[in-house]
């Protein structure tokens, strides 16, 4: 039966600073690097192995994957990077302090922006210092100016259908290192979680999630590796 492992990147600099991050590229903290290494050590200790890995084009997810694979002695495994696995774009909230925004516009409005299924934050203004439209890694792509979780799901699932699902069906053992919202997209799809419930799903940093799948890639079981 196919097995899929998902891991959210370790703590990032802006996780620590409580800032909206989205498509802005930030590094791991020392704690985040330790979380990634410990995730790899746990996977190795439990006898997990992989044939193919996927990640976003954002440093925090890439480094998490590399540190975990290094701890497993598997840095040589093939890795595919794609923007479709990027974090949700937080639009005009990018770079802002979450608590300061709560004080400015109220808890309810910030909660709507963070946790509603289909209401995106205000769009990023053209010319913002957080505009990644000219970043070489997005050449030829119309970078979104904001995204809801619904938008994020709509861009993640085509990559799942095109690249990840076929690999699993071919018998390859797959590890995905990505972000809270791109992983929510996959968990919603695999576990058939309703729209009004998926926004409340918390995915901790650096904790491998195991999916035991049937041959049609329907979820038979989902659990955190640390709990087994």
C-alpha cells in the first residue's frame, strides 16, 4: 500500500517574530533547523525510507527537507521543487506583525483573514518591497497578489494530480516538505475534510504526518509519527 509522509518546515524567522510570511522567502531559525534534523532522525529510527521528495521553491521548506534527509543519510534522493507547493500568499499582510494587526483592525478581522476558507487578505500593493514578481524563480509566472485557502488548494491540487499521485501509484515512497497551508490543501483532499473544518486544522512545524493510502490513494489512516 502506498505511504506518503508530509512535513511542515521547521520554525522560520518570521514564525518566531509572529509575522505574516506567505511567499516572502525567510530562513529557518536555529530551532527550526533542529526540528528538521530531529524529524529526519525520527523517520530513520522508525525505518522510513523514500524514493522521491517534493518541496516548494521557498528556502524554509527546502532546508527542512535537506536537513531531514541528511539526518537519514539520504541527501542523494531525487527532489522536485515547485512553486505550487509554496505557502499561501498573504497579500498586503505580508511582513506585518500579527498582534499589531489585531490591535489595529480587531481580532475578528484578523481571524477572518487567517482562517476563513474563501476570503483572502487585501492584495499586495504593486511595488511593495514584498513583491516577488521579479524574482527569478517565478520567471514567466503571474504571481498572485493574495490568496485564500480555497485559492491555495486550487493551485496545489493540479501538481498533486500531475506529479505526486502518479509517483505514489507507481509504488514510489514519497516525502513532501512544504508549508502550513499547502499541506492543509493536501490533507483536505486526502481526508475529505469539509471546507468549514479544514481552516481549523493546525499543522505543527517539524512533525512528520504519515498517510497510509490504498491503491486508489484514498486515506486508510493519518497520524503523526511521534504518536506511534
